[in-house]
C-alpha cells in the first residue's frame, strides 16, 4: 500500500487496488453529489461517470463543494466543476463527464460497479433504481429536505438507502410508494427550489461513502440492505425502523426484471 493511503490500511491490503479499480456513477452533482465525488476522490476511487445537465447558479454556492465565484461568472457546468475537483485530488482518476440527463445516455450506467443517486424527486429515484436493477448494479440513494412544522419551526431530515439487486427495493422499504409518486406528479411545477444547506448534505454524503467503501472493502460485517435516517434537529443518524418490517425477498422485482440481455462484458 502506498504512503498516500497508509492511514486507511484498516480497509485491507488490497483496498487501494480495489478502490482504484471501481467505476462509480454519480447522478446529480449539486450539494450531495459534490460531497460524494470529493470524498471518493480522497479515498482513491479510480473511475467516475458523472451525470448532470445543469450549469452552476449563484444559489448553489452555499453548498456545492469545489465551486467558486469565477464559475458563476463563466456559468460553468456542474460536471466540469466536479471533474476539476476530482482531478485536483487524484490526477490519475479517469472521469467521464456527461452534461446531460442520465436518461439520455443510460447505457453508460451498465459499466458502473455502483450508482449513487443525488436527485430531487421520487420519480427520478424510482427510474434510477429500475435501471440499476436492470443492470444488476447496486443503487445508493441519498437526499435531504427541510419540512416546516406546525409549531413554526423547521425539521432538517434525510436518508441514505442501499438497494441491492435481488434484495428488498425502495418500495419494499416503503420509501417509494405509489401515493407519493402520484402526489408528486400532481404537484409538478408548483414549487420552486427546495431549501438546501451544506451541513446535512455533508453528513449524508459521508454516511453514503461509508456504506460504499464497506461494500467493496469491508472492515466489518456488511449488510445487503441499508436504510438510515438523518434527523438534523436531534443530530442523529440511525437505522430506519422500517427495516424491522422488510419482506424476506423483494416483492417488486422478479427474476424476469433483473439482468440486461444486451450486456456484453
């Protein structure tokens, strides 16, 4: 193991080579996604496929890691900012930036060892999970929101979920539900930008990177299903109680729904 990664030697003798060999897809490079790529570059992930069609705006500077005022002036692509951030940390990393919706080049996801979704809507999460199941690729979802409470205060909350092929999906976990998707579709376009701040994005991204690294270089026993909830008001991150009620097998993806018949290694 090289001196650069000696402080993470507890991950195992082969961990440096294992992490360098990984291809991680990241969909969404805002507050959460920018934290994800920064941390993965630090731990030594070798290849990235990045999706985001947006250019940076002034309102992104409160949370987008690696962004500068000059990027605002240049109206820089978020994929360009993320690629620059990764390469400054790890110049040998291979970064394929796709400044489009992932749906336009979804076939690129089949080459990933894991897909990280940092997206805003339930519908996009659902579509990403379906795509990941089709390619037999683990899907790691993270997100946060700010909810107004009846007492006039606000609740900062979020989640990190690992959806593994062949195991319970996000519908099994009751995170994705038909009524939520239908309600979101009805309200499409009714709301503006959601409140976002840097610290919950950082906490959730760190939790997600912990799950990802442990999946490929386990330093303790790993679980195929992860659903943790963040309560920013109580400052806690803990497993969701919905894990206590999971079915033993996925009820939404059968054997015919798994695998990519057009995939050639």
